[in-house]
C-alpha cells in the first residue's frame, strides 16, 4: 500500500532510480538527512546543516500524512527553496483516520496507541532511510535546546544511526527568535502558528493533543473540528467500543472524552482542561 514520491526538478531525475517495490531510491550519496516536517525548528535545523556543510549530499525529507494544512505545502516549498535543497516527499497514501480504520483502533485517549504516527511517519521514514542512506549518513531532527532529552531517547532507541539536532547546540535560540529569523529570510510563517497551534502538522489535528489543543481547533477551524468529530464517531460505531481521541480524569479514574462531548461542553460554557495541550513528536517519539 505504501507509495513514495520524489518531489524535485526534472533535471535531477537522473539522480534516482525506481526499486523493485516502486520506491524512489536516490543514487547520489546522502551525507546529511534532515527530517523536514514543515515546522519552524526543522527549517532552522536545515539552515544550520547547510551553513555548516553546504548543500552537497543534503536531503530534506518530508513524510506527508495527507492531512496537512494547505499553508504547510506553501511553506515547505518556500522553506526548501530558501535552504537551497530540493524537497523530497514521501507518503503512504492514507491519512491518519484511514490508518486507524485499517488498524481498527482509535489512537490516543484510553488506548495510548499512535498507529498514524507509527505508520505514516516513523516506519515510512525508517524504510526510506534504510534504502537510501549509508552508515555514515547523519540524520538531523528538528529539536530545540529544551528537547535534548528527546535526542537522547532517539540515540538509545536507534544506536545504529548517527543522530544530530543542531538547534540543541549553541548559539541557542528560542522559538520567537527562530520566527524572527524566518521573517528576516522573507518567508511568511505557517498560518497555524499564527492561530496559536504549537505545531504545523496534520492540519491542527493530533491524536496526542489534549483538550486545550482541541478547544483551539474548535474555535479557529470549526469545520475542520466537525470533520474529526464525525470521523471519530464513525470509528466508534464501526468498532463498537467506547474509544475516543481524548480522555478525562474524574474521581481518580480515567474516562474516554469524545470530541462531540468536548464540543458540547465548551458550547455550554462547561469546564475543560485549559492546560492540557499534549504533544506531537510523531516522527521522533515512539
């Protein structure tokens, strides 16, 4: 079911070949692989990699979940042009809800599962890396100086690969400083950031997100929230189980919290956890 696509100018087609499984495989040496998620820190990471090593042998690899915000696609094209390296796009072809349907589970909530992260990000990126990279290839991830613990976890989980996170190193930069840098380069920030979302992935949706995150999605993009509410209910009916993307705690016990219940609670001025934002990190954290 997995399909991979290489997005680059036609004159670079000679640098690739198609494997027996239909995957696009690079023939040039990959010295530095940047996991290019469409986020601010991954752009800053790519900039530092190119500033230090040049563009030769650098690949910007984007795993598309097929559920990205429209403005993400604008951003990654402008960002890759700014870095000076063509964008390489890979995709399974399914979106997170289609993956959860096929795996027969709703991620997050009571299950704690992340089938979409595993299949649409980690497995896809790992497969591409195995088929295109060499043992000496350095994989660069978009983590800032507050997230060095996540880099340590990646090195422990996959010690066979060389990992780097340039934005965890000096000179240290905050996200507002990176945003100012992006604007100085003449690139308009992704609109999800301007709306208040902590990341620029999956169109503001994430099974690892919390109640505060989904309240923001309901407030800023009610139609998109309605889509996810409908998909969750379809999954609940198909599975016949009380699964939900969210959960809540009452009297020391945890209960599923559907997107419908959260919406109704918010609309009736009920309480919700205004501090539960959750986290993404789907390409990095297993």
